């Protein structure tokens, strides 16, 4: 089934069309037959992938890029109000639609599984997309990262399921009406939006309240913030709640988790909600780390809640081999492996560092870290430094500002100081172009180099490999 295109989305213009979230929506609309156009600050593989399926992509932002017959202008929270295309849209009376509104419109008429949480959304959504596709269910999906190639972050499938990341950073996940929702964890982040952890919990409560009648909330039984959310929801009318984890009271209980190099094997005890009675299922997770195994269990619980047979889905989840920038091997040179990580919050950073250390084969773990956002660094810089102390050595870059203006006095030095206070070997390096030489000077055969952060640090991997090969 191919849902009809909403009239406002027949000829949309995306400002920032190359972004992870925006490009996925643009791809789905193009696949459904909309005449999609947009602009981005610079050309990219993602822009090329969109052009290849028929979208028009302009480089740079200018009023002339906005077609005379555009039916809507789609923006994300990162787009500034003085953007010339946005200003032109307002002047011409063209409706301006937030990215989340456009995504919600694409979900209409489909059974949605929405994945939320402070960490792990992209991986869990990807696992579900891959697993459901492997079972021949042809889901539609929108992911905040590519699976295996540029443009693979979204698909318009023929099935009745739609799997989507639900972003809490700007409260936009309040616009969705899922049949099944996952909450992986709840921690304080996105400090420009939320002033306290209580505000975060209230926001996730609102998200849970948006689940359709008769639907299900799948929530982590082991993480403190998620357990608090479950307690806050207890005793009220709303969705069925299914918990997962190692806790004795978890509905989908992890009874064994065995790391095996860069994979793991997990055994879960199901509560019989799928009609099969209480029983255990063991399956392989083809990516490293305890946190990724937990993501797979959450995906399994959500799929079962949507009516997918547990045994078949468990096997299908093992076909997931990773998403780009989620512990992605970029290559090897002179005996040094380069792996890329999107981790930018201290919890994510520590989890990825612990996962990778298990596959280091006796070599050292070296990290090139780029902090993301001034506000996040101000609030969590000390914890970032503590996480980096898990590495044998690290190089810390300047803060990647993304959508933010600088905050006086906030620099990556706070991370450097905290890492050193925890005994870390830290090299601050404000010049990104110098990093390949720095890494080449300290990396040796058997070492793992992890480029880490949500900014453009990912571009350094190929450059480090080239320098090592030279």
C-alpha cells in the first residue's frame, strides 16, 4: 500500500535537505511521487543520493531556490529565522512546516513504531527496519542515520508498518501517534530546550500519552530515568506497558548476555504476550557492546507488541550489521583500525568506549573527540572528560557549534581538564587539519582509533588512513 501524498506535500521545498532527518522525509516523499526540492549549505553524498531518485537539490541558500509553485517549506529546529528561503516563504505566504509535522503526515494510515530515548534511537530504529525488511514485511522507515550507504536512512515500503525515530530534543516527538513506542532511556540532555530532568520526564510522559488507544509502550526496566517514567505513568489510563532488561520484574527479561569479540549473544525470557507462553529465545547481535544488545531486545519487544512473531524477529534482528557512524569500521592502515562513532553524550561515549575495548585485541584504544554544542559542553563537559579517561589516549578538538552561537567562557578545555583529572593522556588540538599527523605520531600496529562526536569529526577517518598509508 502506498499512502496518498498530503496536498501540502505535493511540491515541498526542504531547507537543509541534506540533514539526517530531513533527507529521509524528502526521500519518502519522492518515492511516493511528490516533486521534491530543497537546498543545503554544501554538497554531499546524501544530496547526490536524493538527486538520483529525482529530487532537486540546490547548494547554498537563496530566495531563487524556492520554486514559484512550492506547496510548503519544510524546516527543522536548526534553521535560523533569517534564512533567505524561510524569509521568502513567509513573504509569499507559503506554509512553513516543521520536519516532525511532515513526518507525522507520512505516518497517516500506517501502524507506527516510534523509537525514543536520550541514546540509542538510531540503532534501535535501524535494527527494526532491517529485521522487519528481512521478514518480508516491507516497512516504511525514517532513521536519523544511514544504514549502509548515503540515502539509506529512509524507505517507503508497501507494508502497513512505519518505523521512525522520535526526537525529544525540541519536543517534536509530541506530534506522533504511534501504535507502539519505545523509551530506551531518559537522561538530561538538550539543555537549550530543557531546564531540568523533571521537564524531560514530563516531555516523555506527553509522548507516552500520544500512543493510540490499545497501543503499547516498551520501556527499559534497568535505566533509572526510564524506571522513573514507568512509575510516573503507573495507575493511569493509557497504553499497555512492557518492560525489558535484566531486572527481575522485567516483562522481557535478559537472562544472559555473552560478548563475543565485535558481536554478542543474548538470551531473553518472554512473558508470553505473543501467545507462545513464557519461554526463552537466544539470538546473536552482530554489533559489539552491551548497549547494542539492549537495543536489540527493545526492538524485539516492540516488534512482538506490533504482532510480529518473536522467534522469527529475533533471528532477523541478527542480520543488522550496523548504521553509519555507529561504531563503523572506516578502514585499516599500517595495522591501525579506524572506527567512527556518533557518540556525543557522556553515557554514549562511555558505552562505545567499553564496547570497542572488547575488540581491541590487546592494542591501545585512541580517541579523537569533537564536542558537540556549547550548551552541552557547559553542562556535561566534566562527564565527557571522565568518559574519555576510558581510552589509552585522546585528542580533543574544538567544540562543533552546529546550530548554536558561542557561549562566553565555554571551550573544550573543560573536557581536557576533566579528562586529565581522571588520569587521561590528553592532547588538545584546535586545528582539525593537524589531527592526522598527531594520530600518525602516536598510533601503532594493533591500535584502534575512534573518531567520536556528532559533528564533522567523521571526515577525519579517511584522512587519518591516508596519512598512515603515506
